[in-house]
C-alpha cells in the first residue's frame, strides 16, 4: 500500500508531505475511466489532483489552487498553495519531490528529461515562488541492476553528467544508473538529498515496471502542503 516518503515542517508552520502509491493502490495512469481514477486518487490523497500529460520533456506547471492545470502537457509541477495535491506518474522513471521553505515540486525524471534539464527547470520554477534551501525526495525507480542501456546513449549521459552513471545489470550488460544521475544534478543545484528510496521497480513486485513487463499501468508520487502542522 501507499507509503509516506517524507513529512517536513515548513518555516511558515505548514507541513509538506510526499506519498508514493504502489500497485496495490490501483493504476494511477491517466487515460483510464475518470470515475475509477478519481476514486483511487481520493483514497490515496483527498482533493483534486493536478496531474500531467507527461512527454519526457522539461516543461513546468505552476499550480495556484487545487486542481489548477490538471492535464497540462509537462513533466514537473510547482506550488505554494495549501491543500493542492500535485502528482506525477511513473513505472521506472525517477519520481522526485523538491521541498522549499514554503513550496514544493514534483518531477518526472526519465533519462531524456534528466539529459535535457527537467530538474534544473523545476528548481528554477520553484525558486521563483519560494526560498531555498531545497531538499529532494527520490522515490522508487528502475535500478542499474535492471536498466540495460545502449552504449552510445550511455556515453552521452556519462559525458553530460558523470562517469558514475555507468553501471552493470545483473547479467553484466551496460546499464544506466538513474539515481546517480539525479543525485549528480541535484548536487549541482545545491539541493540536499533528504530521502532516497532505493527500491528497484523492476525487481520489486509491489511496483509496475515498463521495462520488465511493458505495462501501461503507473504508480504516482503525490505531494501537497497541509495548512497546519502535520
């Protein structure tokens, strides 16, 4: 069932919370029956979610009230609004939450978004609406143990980020270590990594994995700000 990855008291007296769903909570992918999806969302985190039409890009949506911008084509969301759940859906890509002094962001960081700067864009958008320093919460994602990656693309990622993103799968094929890439970018943004959930979505049956099964089902990372102390 869904797990709370982080709960942080903000200087304003409000509380930032980050929750990660699991397969047992139901499919959170957009495009399914609206009533069923709305019921699953409300069971997980009450309120109208701002969800995204994700395209592995770098666009960021700012949410000013509950449900604002739902269905926007983007891969990150930022807000300082209270009781306004913001969410991204994943099935191997890295879900990242950024927590500022009085605002939050969630980011869908696949390898293309990581390469093209989605974390940088999200950090810039969050900086425009709240002060730092920021903390990051990194949710479950596919590990280097299972993420076989083409040599030419791996060379590009290693040159762009760090040679440390090179890994090996359990059967000794070249792989991409997404978590290391994410942490490298966060360091360049002076963002402390407060939580890293090291679960591999391909190894752990509690999560859906596109690489493992080709599934269209998704789990969700949801973050929101409670008006009072948690």
